[in-house]
C-alpha cells in the first residue's frame, strides 16, 4: 500500500494531522503472530495440485460457446432471428 493517496491534496491541515496520527497508531500484528498465521494457513492449504489435462481446450470450448450464445442473443435482440 502506498503511504499517501491522491486524496491527501484535498485534506485540510487538521484532517492531514489526524490522518497521520491514525496511520502512526495503526495496530500491526507481532512477528510471532504473523509467523504462526502463515504456518496455520500453510497446513490448511488444500493443495489443489497440477492443472487438469486439456485445460486450454476446455476453456477455449467454453469461451467459444459463450461467444456463440452472445451472438445468438444479439441476433435475436436485433430481430434478425
């Protein structure tokens, strides 16, 4: 995340002071907690493994079917069908 957003130029001096105070007092989890969380998430990872065979072919077929359905809808909406 960036330190300052483009909206900072629209803030008054008191609003900028408040924003700086809030940013400085933002709670940050300890390193021990972050490490434990990372290990917990790693253990719970389902590990989906490799991609299915012929994934590109399957995606291409589904995409082509979607394009055909959109084209048919367009033809029906324009009254050509």
